[in-house]
C-alpha cells in the first residue's frame, strides 16, 4: 500500500531520498505526484527531536511510577517536554481505544478512591471484573449519584453479581441501570468489617493506583488528571502483564492480542503505530478496528478527553515554511534552480 500524502491525502507517492537527523537517524522522504510536494512519513513522531526509543522509554517509565522531574533527569530533557509527550500520546491513544471493552463481566467490583488536587479532594471511581481483571476508571470533582453511575455505564454488563463497599451511593445507579429486582438478587454491599474480604479485588486495584499516583502528589487540574489516569488505565489493561493471569487483561477479555514474548516497550510501539495508521485511514474513510468501522466523535476518548492545553502542539507537528521538490524527480528542480 502506497504512503498517503500528508498534504492532499492522495496515495500517488514515490520515494524521494532520505533525511538525516541527529537523534532519529535516517528518515525516508516521499514525493506526491498529485500535488508535487515532498514530506516525511508520519509514524506518530513527526516533529519530535528525540528518537522514538527515548519517547517509548519516557512513556514506559512514567507508567512505572516515575515523576516528571525524574524523567527529565533520566533522559536529559526538560520537565515540560516530558509532560507534553505524556499528554500528546495519552490523547492519541485514548481517542482510538475508547470503544474497546468486554461486553460482559461475571463478577464486577466497584469502589472509589480519594485524590487530593490543589487542596481539594477529587474522586477516582474504579470498577474491575474479577475474572479478566479488566479495569475502568472515572475521574470527577464531586461524589454524586450521576458520578457514581458513570463507572457502571462504562463497565461491561454484569452477568452474575456486583459488589461494592458500604456506601449507599451505588444503590440508586444500579437501580437505574438494571432495575430493583436485579439489585435485590445480584447486588451485594460489603457493609461490615467481616464482609470487606468480598471486595478485596478492587481494594488491591486501588493500591496499584496509589503506587502510581503517589509520586505525582496530585494533579494541576481536572483535564491533566483525566489524561494521566486514562493513560494509566491503558497501561494496566493493554500493556502490563498481570501476574495472576499471565497475560494482559485485554487479552484475557478477548479485546486485544499480542505476539508472545513481547516487551512493554515493543507493545507501546506497536500500539502507537496502529493508532496512527487508524488515524490516517480515518482520513480516507476506511477506519476499521477488528472488522468494525470506527465512527467515534472527534473528541471522544476512553475517558472524557479534554482539550489540549494551549502551550502544547497539535497532532502532526509544525508545518514547514514551503514545499521543496526532490531534485531526483522528473521535471523538478532544486532550490537553486
């Protein structure tokens, strides 16, 4: 399949030399026979001055618990650069993986976690399937019935039972989603101390969130919190190998598959490249993921995807001041012609 032109979206392109870079090595350039412009193939890292390996390592170690300052010291970059990379790829991945989730869950556990942000408590609503370990998160400023209903709606449909702690805020959302008869028979509240053991899976998941979020000491705002928690959820479901399952929760749930013996860095690379290819195919109206057409809204995400901060570049990198035709192309002249 021919490379798609970044300017006119045509597929009439030919190779046109290489571009030598300091950090990324040799980058293949192409020439479009339709608009006669040259461009470099975009694999998700166009306009980045650091190599793909450095970016993958930054994303990998960020999800392992390192703070932005520690990432800046480790990879000889600024703290704002690390922050921009995380925000950029979080938006890119979340926008295309929002619809991937299991359809059913036999045993669902739910709980909320308190997070302090700018001196105010916010709430991280989590749900997890006991068998596949598939996790779903919802980050909010309030602890209301509407906010408690969001993780239930994002979670797979419950087949057997649902378990929460002793909070009364889940009863009304479950009544709205499944009906009072289902709640009376299948919904369980771990109200007393001796019943806490029945909700241990979600409590263990909360410890995982605490370990990853503790070095960050909260978030600067709701938008950055949603993006960072969303990227952490993608890491937990799609990248991280679960010790109990021996594979990722996405593989256990049947929504994703990885080749055997693939490292986390290779998984990030494969995931980002696939998302970029889906974005290019969406421009041509041919976006398909596992045979199903993608009809996502431009701002949709696995979690609510807020607008990017104004100081961050948009996807695709900066534009060049003007086209330059390849000297090797027929009928083209160099800059000095």
